[in-house]
C-alpha cells in the first residue's frame, strides 16, 4: 500500500484452550499492511471489552506487533506503535490477556473472514457462533497453532 486505502479486517478471539469465543469483521483505512494488522488487533480488543469477555487470547501473524505487545523490542512505524499502545492500555480491562504470534499458515481464519466480507460492505459483522463456512478452517488453525506452540 502506498497511500491511505480502505482495508477489510477480520479477527478471532479465543480462550486459553483455543476455543472460539468471538469473531468479527470491519473496514478501516490503513497506509500499510502492518498498520492494518495493528488496527485489527485494536478492533479485536475493543470488541472483546464490549462483549464482556474476561480471559482472552489474541493471535496475530505480525511478529513485530506480537513482540511489542509482549514488551519485546520491535521495529514498527510510529502509527502502529500508537495503535498498539491503545490496544495495550485497553487490554487492562481483561482479567487475563495474551497476545501471541501465530504464523500465517495457522492464522487463516482472520484472512478468510476478511475475504468473505469484502471492502465494499461497510457494516461491521460479529459472530458469536462460527459460521458454517469457517468451521473447517477454525479446526485447522487451532491444530496448527497448538502444534506450533507446544
């Protein structure tokens, strides 16, 4: 991306056992893929708070974002740092929260959600139950991340 462009964000929130809690999509504007990923994390945090979740795990396929949120030095743009600082501050509302890196191979659910939505659909979508077309991908991602994090 070279300029501020519309992007579609997909996110999933799981519990510490990897079980589905919530998923959603929305549109925003971003100048880079990194910024879009950070805005997705912020949206997921805000949504989790609004839904009254307490113990959550947020996965991202952006290693720098995951490292930054874990307090590990990371190379990020100033705009991404500002977005993640807001996410970190808001995450204090949860009883327990974890931000983890999950390789894109094991994080296809967010991409699938964003692709299904399309950037032209402007109304945010929230799933309290996984849609049928997402169930197989949820199983594959959960299995991959459980193996990768063992």
